[in-house]
C-alpha cells in the first residue's frame, strides 16, 4: 500500500476509531494514544489483511477492540470488562452502520434534487409514493419512475464506493 493510501486510510478511519476509544476510556489523551497504537498496528499488519475474510472497517475495528481490551486489562487487571467492549459484533455493527450512513449520505448527493427529495420523503419522512406525488405536484407514475431510478442509482453508487 502506498504512502498516500496509508494517509487516506488514516484519514478515513481516525475520527471513528478515536470516537469509539474516547467513549470507553477515562481521558482524551489515553484515547489519542490508543488511536496511535491502533494505526501503528494497522499499518504493521496491513500486508496480512485479507479482504475475503472481513471488510477493511471490520478488520480495523477488531484491532481497535483488541487494543482497547489490552489497555483496560493492564490499567484495571481485576475489573471485569463491560459487555459492550467484550462484544466484537457490537463494535463492528456500530462502525459499519456509521460507515454505511456516511456512504449513503455521499451517494444521495450524487442524485438530482427531485430524486433526492423523493428518497428523503419516502424513507426519512415515511411518505407513500401517492403522498409524495401530492406534495411535489409530480404525477404518481413519474414519482414511481424517479423513485426506482434513484434507488438504482444509490445501489450502484454504494456498490462502487464499497470497492
């Protein structure tokens, strides 16, 4: 992986990793130190990363989880780990949800204003296609067509972003 790609990887995941660590450590400085440890480990182990076993974000968050567990065990060796730290699934789901929402928001920006409005009204506001037709003044048939096109465009964009 080139230096630029390493920088992009750090830029893409640093804030998420730091937010997770900050929420689970006693002080911001410890979280920042742990974040640095996480990315040192990520870069050290990057040649062994296998995309077929896990997505990059899941892999990074597994490293984050193990780093945090090691930190907590050395700082408080007699205290049991809390349930939310011990669950790898919880961590991966949380980060994947955030990552997916960020990718979805970016994909929405690629749509035209009408299509974006239809998607927001349908899925954020919970409106039916008939209600959207009434609200926007666009015929029901055209709302259906624009809705289908918008969903397809989002699907294509999300798949491209995933690669």
